[in-house]
C-alpha cells in the first residue's frame, strides 16, 4: 500500500469598521496624515470592533478598497460622503 497526504488550506478573516469625526478644515489630501498623527481617536474602537467581529470565509477582498492581496492585514480610510480615501 502507498500513502497519500490530503491537505486543505482554508482562509478566514475578520472585518471591522468604525466611524470617527475629524475637523472640517482638514483638506482631503491631509486626512491620511491627520489619522496617522491621531490614531488615539480610533485605535481602541477598531480593536474592540475587530475583536467582536465574526470570522468570515474568504480573503476579505470584497470589501470596498480592500485590494492588497499579498498583505496579511490591511487598513484604509474613506471620507464619508466623498469619493476619497486610501490605505493607512
């Protein structure tokens, strides 16, 4: 008798998002820098949200703007009501 190894790789991910407020005077091009400098505004909230989220089967690339296929984790921001956002 010969032996055969059966393998399977299943990928699961968690997705979470939180909404925060930023001052009106910040230009779109400066939002990224503002978020990096003020991560205390969202860090605890996003940690809690990802902790509470359920595992989903797949890569998570179906969420808007999530497209870094080679990354194990991905962060981004999107300005509500505007067509502007990017990766953090």
